[in-house]
C-alpha cells in the first residue's frame, strides 16, 4: 500500500514540474499560429489569441516561481486553476467551431 502512495506522490510531482513547461509551449504555439487559428475559428480579432497566450505564459511563470519556492499547497491550487482555465478555453473553442 505504501508503494502505491509513493507512486502517486511521484506522479503528482512529475505533473507539477512538467506543467509550467507545457504551458509555455502552448502559449508559444497559440501566439505563433494565431493567424491560422483566426482563420480556422473564423474570428475577426486577434486580440483574444494574444490574451490567451499571455495568460498561459504568465501562469507558467507563476508555476515556475511556486515550484522554485516549494509552496506545495499553492502549487496544487495553481494546478487546479490552470486545469479549469484550459477546460474553459477548450469548451469555448468547441462551441465556436460548433456554431460555424
């Protein structure tokens, strides 16, 4: 039983350490391909993509800082907030594509 708990802790640590890097990659992807995303989603304004990319990048920096300072509780809260944000963006994109 202790081995299972230890593996869960290791997996959570790996997720916490990897997630800020994933957010940076996602922010760069959104920023670099914003014109293609604008055509795909048939939107008029590019500011939404800049805002989403900036939000992901700032959350990644916050994640790196929380991990560096080893604030475990705040890191878990940060992880939940980021997952909620990604879910909201995914739902927004889904409904935008569905409406077209």
